[in-house]
């Protein structure tokens, strides 16, 4: 397992062919787990988990598509919240525009549905943006090949710090620096 402890300092790690830098702006200890890349005929996916304990984590996922893909934010701004409700059993409470890494994106806030009437004590945040989205002359759509998705159960201030400081850059990392880890699961 490739992991380390960090304490209130900016962090920079290789993730496949990318370097991912961020700052949680917190004194909490966490461990970073780099997942094994997933390759398919559609593209390659890289994932990093920033783990505090069994119920608090953030996952940064980078998907690099082999062909230009619809990167129109409005489309994803509708699909991501629906998937959170239908596939993950989350109650979406807010969707807002969010600039991440100087790129246009969005942030979804959700809470788990309370089965027994008790209010869950954490929120789930999910942000998305594209590294290379460009307007298409074919209409009011955008195309890109590299999307970044961040999911977090950290408190709002740590999540905002993560998103405000997140920097993803291709060509700076060694693709052999990843180690096999099971896929991360968001708590439900």
C-alpha cells in the first residue's frame, strides 16, 4: 500500500501521468492511497483517496478518454446529482457553479437518506470539471478528453480548501508510482 501521513501542509502526489497537488488546510492526519489505474477501450481512469478514518475520505478521480467526449457542464451538472440519488441513495440538497483549478465546474452537496428518521452527521460533496474542455463549433456544446471528479465526506471547510487548492497537471508524474488498491467506496 502506497500511503503516508500528512499534517497541515500542501501535498503533491503522482497519479498515473499526472501530478495532483492540494491543501486540506487542516491539522488532521490523513493517509493517501493511490489506486491501480483502470484501462478500457473508452479511456484510462486514475484514482487517489485521501483517508482520515473509515468514514471520512475524499477521492480524486481523473478520467482520460481516448476520443473527444461531451464535456458540456450543463449535461454533467444534471447527470451527477441524478446518479447520486439513484445509485448512491443520497439526497441532493444543492448544486452550484464552482471554479476548480481555474476551470469552470460545479459542486453538488448531498446527505444520506435517513432510514430511521435520524439526521446523518455528514454531508457528501461532489465536484467536477474538465482539464481541457473547449467549445465546439458544432453547437452549444463542449468537448474534452480529461475530466476530474472529486468526492468528499470531509467537513465543508476542508472540502472547500481541497477544491480551492486542487491542481492537476499532466506530464509531471511517473505512471509506475501507483500501487494496487481496491476501488474507493463513498459511505452511504
